[in-house]
């Protein structure tokens, strides 16, 4: 039997090949969505006063980062831009005041974190999906939900300590010895758990997003294949399924994205100014404060740039990833023939 005509349960792509395909997708997606996410985060955080030379939350669509600006007088990638009236206004003001390059601010350190996170996430999802299908059968609808949740939990948990280290390295030049002393001091003062600060709000947003995204993606992909009379999805089917499922998940989880932005920026401000953090910093408390100050619509601040970012980001990431797997699958099939 021709290996390419076998059912989808047969794994013909190795984990290493899956990692390479996801790495390529992560790089392309980061380059494309960074400007939209810079605008989204600026809109969400513009009401939080950033102290001179402090920090700014930044994300590339695949994971979030807390970035440190240099002191005023040096070349910092974040400059306080004033009040934005909306998405287009933010784009124009950022370009006019800071130059078009600022729309890709913080891209190199972001790639350093985003690529391994994406590789872990997508490779774990595919491996878990294959394992669950071998145990529960091909048509079990809960498999994408379970695999998506576990894969995202794993990726966020592994990357969180590295994020703390990367943030510290951005603040100024550190030797490896100084970095080791910083981590050792952090652990001795606050325990190992301190390396996972920000894990909970990240999980609250990313895990539901992952579960909804993968479930809807698999359902849409099967439906579009059936409508087109195809056994295997095409590039455009993967692209469309990724865009639609990502958009839906983005809208539902946006309130947690807004809360995470405010929570991480506030935490950094309290630490940098050596102010005691308030006892009530829970997700629900921040949500209530946002609603009280800005109304229910405040929980959906940045919706338009988030959708503009998420839809193409999910579409490009998943279609590039599936294309890479398809390429390796064909290469493996040819090797098996000869």
C-alpha cells in the first residue's frame, strides 16, 4: 500500500520533524503579528502609569513576555506615546512618534522565548493526540481538548522560569555568574515557586484558549474536508480552520488577556518602586476593578487588534506547521519506497 494513502492514524512524521515544522511556523508568525500585538498591549496598558526606565508587557501571539526598558536617556524600545483613541490611531502615533521599526520592538528576545515554547506546545499536542487516538479511537471528539490542555500546561510550565531569567538579562548586561547569583538569591528568599510568578493568570487565559482552539480547529477541518470531498485537508482548509477557530477562542478569552496585562505590569511597578503589593490581586478582583472603572466593555479592550492579530497568526502558524509535516511525510514515504 502507498504510505501516502494510509489513514491518518499512521504516524509518518518524527517528533524531530514536528519540532522543525513548528519552529518555522513560530518564526514566520512572530514576524507577521508583532505589530498588531504591540498595538493591542499599548491599548490595554495605556491607563497604567509606567515609571521611568521600568517595564512593558509584550506578546507575539504565541506567548506573553514582560520586557524591561532601559533608563531614560538610553535607547529604550518602549516610549510613552500618550493617549490612543483606537487601533488605527495607535498605529499612526507609534509610527509617527517612534518610527515604523518600533512596531517590531523586542522581536529578537521574543523569538528566543517563543520558538522553544511553540516547539514544545505543538510537538506535545501531536504526540498526545496520536497516543490518545491509539487508545480511544480516531473519532473520539474529546481528544483535541485533552491534548490541547495538557500541551499548553506543559509549555507554559517549562517556559515560565526561563522568562524570569530573560527579563532580568534584558534590564542590563549580566555575566553568567551574576545571573546564577540572582537566581540563587531569588530561590533562597522566595522559594522555587517564585520562578513561576505569573503562571496562574497565564494558565487561566491560555488553557481555555488552547482547548477551544484545537477542538474547533479539528471540527472545522473535518467539516471543510467533507464539504470539499477530500480525505486530507489542503493548505487553504488548514488556513481557514486555524483563522476561524483562533478568532472564536480569542474573543472568549480576551477578558483574561486584559487582566494578565494589567496584573503583570502592576506587579512589576510594585516591585520596581519597592511598594508593598496589595493583598487583593486576584484575577476576579482585577476584573471587578476594570468593570467598575471602564464598564463591561473594559474587559474587551484591544478586541480589534487582538482579532486582527490572532486570526492570521493562528492561520499562518497552523497552515505552515501542517505544510511542514506534509513535506516531511512525503519525504519519509519516498525513503520507505527505496
